[in-house]
């Protein structure tokens, strides 16, 4: 069983981006340096800083939680952080 992570990063423009990953350290490197593998949203808002993580048992659970977090308002996300 592999652990998945739901995470939020704060971009240089102070917006928040939510995603999922199996290898969080690798994903942060991709967001900050890789134009091909990093998210399109964060590419123009570098550098990003990890501000929140939580574990999920599998990809399905991580995806469900990611969608829940994405539906929150910015204030609610900031309270979660």
C-alpha cells in the first residue's frame, strides 16, 4: 500500500494551488523548476512554497480530498493551513 499526499502550495503571487502526489519532495522540485512536469498554473507563479499536507491511503482518496479542498474559499483554505 502506497501513501499519497494532498498538498497546498503558496505561489509567489500569494495564490494557493492544491494537488496530489506520491513523492512530495519530487513534486515540489517539479513545480519550481520543471516546465514540462510542473503544473501549468504554478509555472508562471514561481517560486512556490509548500504550506499544507495531509496523507491519503490511496490515489482515489487523495483525489476526493483534493476536490473537497479546491471547493473551499480562500479564507477556508487559509484556516486549514
